[in-house]
């Protein structure tokens, strides 16, 4: 019974999770930059397939994604 008070060890952080396109195929930065201009944004699949927007900059992409699910009704917000 004492084991419930001892945190589980091992495992660890798995590293990065790749964004997917509309079909779930991984999105590469090089491919993204070829088809997007500065301040472009597009929906991608993020964690568990949830929709996120990636925003393009002159140097690459922002270091964050914007969640596209409305917290009120759960719909995907067009941008």
C-alpha cells in the first residue's frame, strides 16, 4: 500500500511531437517555408489530432501554435 505514495520513476519526456497536415502526414519546416509567406497561417493537426494554427514569420515559424477550438462550443474557429 505504500507504493501509492511513491511517484513512478522512469519514462521521461518523449521529445517533440510533429504537426500533421490535413491528412495527418508530418509537416516539415522546409516544406512549410516553400509554400507559405510571412504572416501566413494554416491549420495543422497537433496533439491528439486537435487543430492548431501555425504562423509563418520571415525566419521560419513562431515557436508556439494557436489552438483553434472554441472554448465556448468546441467548434473550430476559422481565421
